[in-house]
C-alpha cells in the first residue's frame, strides 16, 4: 500500500511503523478507522457494538505516554462478541445472553491491548457462534462487502467483513470448525487458524468449563488483509496467560526447515465434486509456491475422508450432550433446524462410543503428524465450491450439507489440532457476481510461521484482493 492511500487502507504493519516513528499519532489512525466505520458499517452491520469513545481515550493515552511502544502501537482492531472484554456484553449472538457482562478481559483481548492495539468495536457472530453464516436475532445479518450475492461467512463473519471493508486493520475471531477460515474465504481475507494450545484462551464470564473436545478444537486468531500482517500480529497474540493452564509458551518462529520445503497438494473432493474455480485457485497457489522455491507435489493425504467424518460426528456428539439443551431453550427456530439437519447428516456419537472416539482422535492426529514429517505443508481446497449465498446453511438438508460437508478439509485440521491458513488466490467472475476463492495451507504442529511464510510467498505472485474490492465498493 502506498503512503498516499487513505489511512484506513494501510496494513497493520504500515500503521505500526508510522505510529512508532511518529509519522502518525494513534489518535489520527483511530479517527481514520472511525470515519471508515461510519462510511461503510451501516450497509454491512459488521461492527455491532461501537467502542469509539473508549478507543479515543486509549489512543490519547498512547499518544501521551512515554512508555515503550508495543508492536501493534495504534493499530485499530475489532473483537468478536463471543469473547470477554471488560464491561462489555459477551452475548454470543443470543438475546438471552445480552446481560452477560465481562468482569475482565479474555487473554486474547489483554494481549492485543498490551501490544498497543486499539479496540474500535465488537463484531457480529451467529447464535452460539455455531454457523458458517453470520445472522442472529439480536443484531441481525452481517453482509459481505463484495455484495449481497455472498454470505459473509461465519462464525467470525463480522470480523471478516469489517477487515476487508477497511474497518480496522486486524479482526479478532475464533475457530472450532472453520470460523476464521470461512469468513476469510468469503470476504477475500487472510488468516491462520493456530494449532492447539498456541493462543491462550478463557472467558472470565463463563459459568462452567467447556467440553473436552471443544477445548481441544477451538482456537483464537486474527483475520487480516495480508499475510505479512500475521507475522506482525500473531507473536503478540501468543503471549502467555496463566489463566489458560494448557497454553504452550513457544516462540512464534521455529527452527529452520531444510529446503526446499515440500508441499503436498491434496485435491480430494470426498464425493462432493470440485468446482473449476476452486481447482484454479489451487493451481494458482501451487504455481506461486513452486515459482518461489517450494517443492510442490500432488499426493493423497492420510485418512482424510475418515478424519473429517469422525471429527464432525464427535463434535456434534459433544454439542448434543452439553449444548443442545441451551440451543433449544435460547436459540432461534432457524438454528435448531440447522442442527437437526447436521445431526441427520453426521449422526452424533453418544455414550461410550463418544468416549472411545475421544481416545481415537490421537490415532488420526498421529497419522497426520507422520505425513507432515515428509510434507511440512499441505495445500488443499477450503470449500469445494465457491462460497454460498447468505442463509444457504438454513435451506434444509441440502443447504446444511453445502455448508458443512463441503468444508471437510477445514474440519480435519480442527479435529487433529493442526494449524491451517487461508488465503485468496483467485477472483471468480461468476454469473451471480465476482467473488474471491480461498485455499487452505495446513502445516506441522507449532509451525504457524511456516504457513504464513508460504502465504507471503503466494502474495508475492498474487496480490491481496482488497484493492479489487475497494475499487468495486467505490463504484
């Protein structure tokens, strides 16, 4: 991005460099983000809790302070409404939960603040953060800045829509089955789903601990417009917090891997078929990696279909046992119908069978770890079709299957606890309207840095989609 561009278009890296060197104040950056929010959020409904007053105070404090400047000094960021932020409602998109007020910051919020980021608002999520589309009875639907022909994705749909529209350079989100990568793919953004225990997590407002499999699959992360911004921001996100007793305090950068790094390209469609534009996105990514020195090979991944199927059924088993009663009591009829369709397509494990599968999870994770010894990175589709329209997952059995079954490659990585990134590598000129197509890059445990390196290499050949989007929005 050129420095002549409006500040809201600057990357987090450019903003942090400008504020640390005194070229811009944190207050100037904050005002630019607020102005952009005012310009586009009424049409998008991405930010549903406006925190401009607090943001202005925080920016003024940073500008007046003589303390050392953090790596995200003055960078505007949004927080998803399912994570605790002191004094704010952790509603999770459920009207009955709007009165849950956070007594303290969650670790991810604390880490962002300590790094100097300025929280300008809180972003929308579907009810219980358990849909691939973002709509709820409390705040309504979030729209995709590419147009109404596309869902904004979920469950971090507000974050994805906001970042790509220029409302903040970073958007916090989380991911239990694809909730960072769905909105990244839908909106043309970039993200890396961290692996198990990489980012500390806990909500001080919660009244009970989450289910075991949820703890093993759910992670906190960021949605950005460029892969480079992940290298800037993720080291702050992974700072230790004793409130997460299972956090692994490892550095962001791991040991060098003897090159060239081997990349397995896996194209399995699991019987759903692969759309030509998705195939083109994979081809573009593979070519970019090959041209920048990676050793790219077409191979089959181990137990891919089985890993995804078992993972779906296991998580749905835990959801049915521990969360379904609340979903029926507090959730909308739409949400309940979606889960009825999920339960029919992927019958939940129950009782002793569910406990057995919890143990069997190690088998699948082990097979993938062995595969990643040979291929440190794995390039796959994210969705097997271009992203769906808003509300598609609520259109009966077929719609639910499109949203859940078509994201098989995504779910594999959550069930095994592996890191996985998403980056757009093609803009499809479909009849319904132009839309970005994202691919997934998974990697070795604890090696999010290798995934982000690969996405940076891809960006050297395939520019980020934000410029195309902003030109479209300005028409």
